[in-house]
């Protein structure tokens, strides 16, 4: 942790271990949230069995092997993920098996290229607010000092003092696009903000809560001195992250059942729950952590009429997922230019939101390019229409890739993989009140995941990790066991003057 103002949220007190037989916990879902919950429960001697539908861990940050048409065995995953330095709880999870975080490597710069040719970058900025914001404005071709007098500064001050959950009471009824228009962001700067923040949630700005957008500004820019640069996995996700963590947790007694999809959860006696896989033996447990993605949780709860009450299950069933997104990875027979960045954000290039050159940071991709003299390039397209298809998107993806990196037009495609998904949670205007809590009406059941309400300044992967820790803490408290501290960026704005200007007492 670099930021001296990072906040420790102390856990509840209790015993380190129980004297009698240890409780049993079933963790459903092997993504970040489920792994965090399993780790925290195992620390206190709980017997943990983790059930994961896929054959790999990591959830949306998972990976697997594939074989190309040239016979090469290579890694594939669901796309680039940025591990920001303010992801304190996620990084603590990874440090369990990798104390020096050698599985991550820094990205020194990631430019944001606009179709008009202008480029913004976060490299070299001061880290501490407000100097980071002032430094960005001073050198940005998108946001100029002359734009400031036209802004609604009272409205803009709300970006500088974000408090959770108070920010949702203030801003959740507004969408992100209207919010930045009300502040008076110039059009080019609004576009930049949407590309950096809104579309990180896989949603167009008209479908994203302004509260969530303000939280992103606070977490990554105005509330933290960790900066907007980040690390990435140094190799395939399983090799760099999840296989070491699995080995660490197995040493502590966690049992893993991969390729095991849970169909429902039932009662088996007044204080016992049972997870029922589609295939295989049921898993009786004293408590269950439901840590799947939103769609998986909805399916399991819909098929579990004995759990809680119908109204609660129906409310979760009404939650929406974000629009589809497409990850297209191309193995090319010649390299891209040597000066191309590992990661490039784009604006105004049709559906394309960013482009990665994987051999710049991932060892598996670098091995392939050394052997074949080519490049591995990945293109992300977020917030797509509901009827988007791979066949329909592929020509546009390639056209825009060639437009951004012209040398790729002459390259032959050795092979390609496309992942079209629609399983990320949507945070629409007015949706915070419907977001499910970690606790449930069922005493032995807790929820975890990035779709779950967490009243702390966290988002995306860090929200998943934090929710898993908090879910474990709720169960540990029931058993009289000590919980685990969590850490966040500051919980209020850093400037007293701006806090007053924002209207908070």
C-alpha cells in the first residue's frame, strides 16, 4: 500500500479456532469472490468445499488451454484485466501464494487514443489528489483550462467527495451521461470519461448509475493516491494466479470440485443446508457462500424453493446483466510495430474499446511469438447490441484494428478465438436499492460477488474480493470466530474545501 490514507476496516473480534468440531462450508463459485471467502474461512479452521462449474478457477478472470490450427498449444481467457494498486483486498488474496506478487507485471503506460488523433495518458502524473487531476488537465489535449469556467463547479464537487452508501442516495437516480452533462464536462472530456470509467462496467453511459461513475472517479483518481496505472498477469491467469492459490488453499484443507455445476440448495434439517450438483454427490454444509456470477445465482435460487422467501428470490431474479461484450484474439503471422503499447484504450473507433498486444506482458504469448515471428493481438468491444454475433462483429473488429494499427492489415491470421458473453452485472440508474446484500433471510446462506451490495468504496474485481471476505466474516461471526480486516481507499474526499463545496455537512 502506497497511500498513507488507505483505510483499515477492523473485523469483529472472536476466537481464532473453535474447540469442538469445525463447521462445514460449501462455497459455490470459484471466481475471485468464492476464492476470497474460501481463504478467509479456511484460516479459521472451517472445513471448506468449493464447487465450480468450469474446469478452471478465476471466474471471469479464468483461463484455459486451446490448440491452434498450426498445432500450437496456447493459453486463452476472457480478456485483459487490470490489477490496480488500490485493489488492496484482491492483492492480499494473491499474496497468500505469491508474497512478492511475481505473477503480476506493471504496465508503465496506457494511452487513450481518440479517432481525431489526440492521445491522453496517465503515465507520469502526480499520484496524490488534487495534483493528479491538475496535472492531467495541464497536459491533456481533451480537457483544457478554458473549459473550467463553463462547468457547474458545485455539481463537479460531488466527484471530489464520494461516500458510500451516501453517493447512491445523491446520484443513483441519474444516469452517467446526464450527470457529466450537468457538470458541464466538454463533449470530448465526457467521451474520455465514458471510455475510461463507464464502459469498464460493460454498459453505455445512459444505462449506468451516476453514483457508480462517481465512485469510479473516487476509487481510481480523485480519492486515491495509488494512481491510474496498473499491473497485469505475467502469464496465463491459471499459471500466474490461480494454480498457486489453489495449491496454497489445498494445503489449508480446502477441497476443490471443478467441473461441478450446482443445480439447487435445499434444507436438510433445521440448521443444515445441502448443495445439489447437477451430477455427483450432494454436499451437506452448515453454511453456504453463493459466489457465482449473477446469472448463476439467479438460476440456483430459482430452483431452490426451500430457501428464504419467494419475494426475496424474485427480487434477485429481476436483476439485469450488462449488455454483451466481445473479446477477439488473433494470432498473427507477423509482429505489430515495436512501439505499440501493451494496452491501448480507444475512442471513436466503432465498437472497439481497447487493443492489447499480449506478447508485451504475457509469457505464454511471448513464447508463441518467439517461435512463430508473429504477434498476439486482442480486441475488446463492450456494451454491444443484444443481438450481436461473432460473425456479424468480426469484420468491424478487423476493420478498426487495421485502422488503429495499419500494419496488421498485411498480416495473415494464423488462428483466432472469440468470446461473446453477457454475464456481467448491470448497475442502472435507480438500481442500488434492489442490489442484494451479503446477508440473506437464510441465516446459513450468504452472497458474494461484484453484483452484491458492499457499502465500501470498491468496484469490479476489488468488489468481488471484498464481498467474499465480508461474506466469510458474516459466517465467522455466527460461529464466534474472529473476522478479517478489509482495506479500502479513503472513505471521503481528500480535500476539506471540496467536501464543503459538494454539499456534505
